C-alpha cells in the first residue's frame, strides 16, 4: 500500500496549481477569490517588456505573475485607456456592444476631422489632429480635475471641503463625466437621429479643444472649491 | 481498523504489548483481547493536545546531578526542589515516550508497506490521517502522532532560580534578542560605511545583499525560527529593524544573520513541466496539450515549421469567434513569441462561452509554444503571465444576498 492516491489528483496539472495550495478541502480549481497579494501584474505588452532591464526581469522571474485579464492583450492596437473607456460605456456586461459604439464614435471623429482638414488653409492644416486616439487622449487629459469637494460635518453643519485628487481618482472622474455628458440627450419628441456615438464623438472633440459640457463641469467644480477654500482646514483634526 | 491490522509475530514481541495501557478504555480492550497491536500502539502514542503538559519545564540532567552535591552544602527552597523533581519525572517519562514513538513509527511504516528506515515524520502524519480519518474541523482535535521532543520546552531557570536568558523578564526574550542583535549589526554596518566614506570612496554594489533571490519569512515561520509566539505589533517592529539592515549598503556583510529570517525563492519556471515535442512522419515537430478555463476544455496541436494555418473546430482562421476580445486572446501567445506565421495550429474546443474557450486556447497554446521556443521566449511568456492557469470562475450566489456579495435593498423603516 502506498500514498499515491493521497497526493494531488493527476488531472490537476502542476503548473495550474502553483500558488493555490492553501485550501486542501476545496477543489483547487474552484478558487474564485482574488489572487494573493504576493502576485504581481503581468508585463503583457511587448513594448513594455522591451523597456525592462535585466535586473527587473530577474526580480519578476522570482515572483508569481497573474494571468492577463480579458482587457489585456499584446495586440498593436491595444490601448489600456481605451479599454477603460469601454468599461465605462458598457451596460450590463455587453462589452462587444460597447466596443462597437466606441468604434462608431471614433469613425465619426475621423470623418469630421478629415473634413475640417480638407477645408482648412495649408498653414492651419498642420494643427488639426486626425487621429481619433490622439484626440481621445487629449480630451481625457483636459477633463481631469485637480480638486474636488468632500462633505465634512462640523458642529451640526455639513461643509464642502476642497480636497486634492490623485491621478487615478481624477482619471476616473474624467471617464465618468465624459460618458455621463454624452448620455444627456434631448427629450424623445425632439429626437432627430442623434445617437450616443454621435454625442460621444462631439464630446471628445470638444473636450480636446477645452470646450464643451465636460470641461464646463470641471470648471464648475474648481469654482466650487475656490468658493469653499475658507473651509480647507477642516480636512485635518476632529 | 480490524481489517487493516497486521498480525505479525515480530511486532507482538515488543515491550509495549506487555505493558498495560494507561487509558481505561484501552485497558478494557486489552483484557478482552479485542485490541489489536496497531490500535493500542496508536492510542498510547497519539498526541492529543494535553498529553504532554507544556507547563512542565525540562531541566538538563547534568544540572540535576550537580544538585546532589550542592544539596549537602546549601539547602534549597521547597519550590525549587519541587521544580527539580518535576523535571526529573518528566525526563524519565520522556525516555519511555521516545521508545514508544520509535516503535510506533516502525510499526506504521510496516502497515503502510514503506521502508521503516526512511519513514519521515511527514509520512507518519500522512498515515495517521489515512488510518484514522477525522471529520473534525479543529486541527488540534484531530489525531496526531509526533515525537515527544517536539513538545519540550528548554530549561529556563538555573539552580538558584535565576533565568538563563538575559531578557527573560521582557516576556518575549527571543524576539527582543533578535531586535537587539539587528540593531547591533546596523551600528556595525554604519561604522563600515563610515570607514569607506573617510577614504573618499563610495561603497560598491557587491557590498549590498542580493534581496531578489529570497524573501522575508511570515509571522508563523518566524515563530518557528525563534521558537516563541509573536505579537503582531512586535513582529512589525522587528521587521522594520531587519528591513533597515537589509536595505543598508553594507548589508552583504550580515548575509548569514539575515538569511535566518529569510527564505530562498526559486525562479518559478524551473518547476514547470512543458508538453513533449514529437516528430511527425512528415518530419515536422508537433506539440499537443489540453487545458481548461472556466468550463471550457481546449486541445491544441502546434506543428512546426508551418505557414500560419489556424483551424478551430474545423473552421478556418479566427472566424470561429465573433468577439474581438476572444480573437485577441487567441492571438496573444503568438504576438508575445513572434511565431505568428511560423507554425500551424489545430484546435478542438468544447464547453463554456467565448471567453472561457479563448482563455483555454490561450493557455494551451502558450504551453505548447513554450516547449518550442528558446529560454528568452519562455521568459517573455512567463512575465506576460501566460504560463499560469487562470483559476477564477463565477462565484456562486449566496442565500440572503442578491448575488455573490451584493445585499438586498433594505431600509430601517
């Protein structure tokens, strides 16, 4: 008699089990939790890999790497910011539809910009960007707020206290506003065949020029922070 | 138990069969002749949490002998005498227990059909788990057989009642000793650095310890290392001091000390087994592998050299998937290794949705390509996370919840 049957079942490939040995009574592959904190993000794009030096590669080889998610790919067309926008546009998990809408919006941006390009003078032509991705990145950059307000209760009164934002939070707000403003539309009786993709395209082009509804939102928030700057010290203390 | 018993005369001769068992239940069985050798052996040697009382403090036998000579000259306190008696009794008990353990281990090895000479404590644990399966949740409540030496605590006091350790009254002597030693070494490292700076040099890179190939022990491992239970905040304090020493430019001089509290890490890929490469009758090399993701199962066959042909379930190219994300998934490993048009691929996939299927294909393809490419290609695949199975699946719905985690809308009146 030996213990071979007590060992791990053979259908679990040894590669597949690495790092998940802490739950002997549950089947190894039924792990639907998150990865342990020791796991690091994958270097999934060849461009990113080429930037690593030999020491960084050595360090990463000693660590557990997470498998890439659905929104990570090594494609030449891959853009992490665009994937994020897809997730903000997506409703109830229909990612393919969201991708389709954004593709349409980008096509409309391209058409509009090329029309502008051909109508412009030779000297003005150079200043008109025709790459939709470039416009999107510029728009995102312009929409990021620097400050926001948080409610703080002092002596029974709730004050709006201005707080500085970090980059991740500011980017999140920019995505949210871009999609929110594009979803605001005229009442149905005035509907004239303007789709979400049209409004998103317009909003992105406007934001890249520092105009439009989203930029207005950002400026208004900054104004609110300016008005409430007297309460800034409420951030600290009790 | 009765069925797996081993009626071997050579084991019936042993002393433990002649001695009466302590346990009353066992004695009953013993007298009735029902108890077979194995169950008796296991019972007497099993360590349920309270058999060896940890509060009994062992005392070295040499010190006990010295006591006899001192006793005549100088009377010792009654408490101290009781302490020494307890120690003596414990040591005698220990000899008996050790013999029982070694006999029991040999006996278990014979039952399990293993070589008794190479029967490790790990094997003992396995066989106890197999012979006496327990459904109890608490690990302390499950049957266990361990060498009696594991439960000894070393002597803490000398004959005059003084503690051996200079930090005994801190309550965490070994931990504070570690901190003490660490700070001593940090000061020494500072002095070494100062010497180099005085000469007008800067310290070389080799003076710093290589921290990539090892990582810090966690709190439970540290507890085993210093043989003492550690409080969380104490652990943090100690780690701060150790980290400071490790990050010091002269830390290489104290490598041996630091490695007591670190564990070596290996390159993950060295443990991996890649699918075998076979040669087809037409002279081409082929690799085949089957993997899973969610509920999808994919079998991928890659032939090299090829022209970039790609077939999924008999359908040409990527037309099998309508989703763009799924297509990107399937192409992922080829883009990382740069073998897009140099190999032919044939895939059969079933079960799951498009994400599961493409994920399964991605994993199988990555493993097959890893078998074909050189070391650099494997490193690329490894860092892209493609050589690891994605174990995440949909989390089940829980009762009392709207989904896996989301609660129902609820308002207090």
